[in-house]
């Protein structure tokens, strides 16, 4: 009986930890992507802009040599994505 009670207490404690861990709020996000042309080839050095709609706050970066971009730790919210490359 003692062992069963200990196991029950341990499982209950573990469940409480999982529930409290799941209650944490998300306050940032990451957006990644790849810029490709019509043939599927990567397009390097493209200006990519993420703009927070509520704050009208833009964040800009250039895609790398493989056309990849990554915006890390963006505040959670609604964004617009703008991609610009002269000649395309």
C-alpha cells in the first residue's frame, strides 16, 4: 500500500509539473523561409521586411547566398511580409 501511495504521489507531482510547464505564455516567434525564382533556384541578397501591424515596426534583413532568411525573437502579433529585389 505504501509503494502504491508513493507511486501515486510521484505521478501526481509529475502531472502538476507538466500542467504548470504548459501554462507558460509564448511571447516571441521565429519566421524562416527561402526565396526562390520561378525555376526553384535560390535568390540571394533579397531584402526581406517583417512589419508588425499593430506597432508599424519594420524589421529588415537580407537573404543569404542560398536565399534563406530568419527572423528570430519577433514579438507575437500580426505581421506583413515584404520581399524586394531589383530586377524581379
